[in-house]
């Protein structure tokens, strides 16, 4: 299939990452085709922040069920084991999760920068203008007659129902009780 890797607003997407609005970010990325390493890094950060917020059960479930993190089990088993150990601990220690010299904010910034290279914004009216251009091209090729109404969804000439005068019913077919 064709993936377009577009978001409504690149600036809002980056701001959501920097502000940790992970529900919005994960919803946006679910429609994108991103490199596995960048997606894994994103999911790892979300998991760390869940642990930091005390959401251990949710973090464990995410580790077990999200595709980017389950792939980590075979591609980088030592990294997966480290995350698994962090999920088992009763408390979260940022120095255990993040590499020396990095913080939650710096990782968010890194993720935003890496994902911005992968996405672009498209004007909301872009699809309409492309449809208009396609119709004009079909008209210029003689595939659509000019001035004739055209149904885009059926790909055919628009059919109108004849105006029929509405008739008043004369006998009852049944009754509602």
C-alpha cells in the first residue's frame, strides 16, 4: 500500500512529543510508516514515562503487546531485558532508564527531531485540488463530457430521479398498535 507519512501540523506533532502528549503522538504514528529503530525509541520513551508515573501494569502490558517493543526482544535482547527489569522494580529511577547525561526532556527533543525528518504536513485542501486537477485532465482527454454532472464516488454521469408528483395514500395497509 501507499503511505503518505503526513500529519495535520508538523509543529503540533513536534510540540506533542516535546510535551509528552503520548496519546496524540501514538495515534498519529499509527498511521505512519516509520523506521523500526525510531519507532522503538519512541515506544521505549513512552514506557519509561509510564513507569515514572507509576503505571507499572500498563508499562508491562505495553512491553508485551506493542510490536516495536516485542521486536526489540529478538533484535536487541539485552536492551529488552533492561526494560523488563525496570518494569519489575517497585520504583522508577531515571538514572537507570536514561543514558548518562540524558534526561526525559532531552530524549523527547531527540525523538521529535528524528521523527520530523520522517513526516510532512499537507494542506487540508490538497486532496480537493488534486481531485479537481484529475477531473480537468479527464475532461481534456474526452473521458468526461464538459458540462455534464459527474458523480465522483460512482465514477459515472450523475443520475437524477425524475420529479414525480407525490401521491396521497388512499387506503391503509395496516396500523401500528
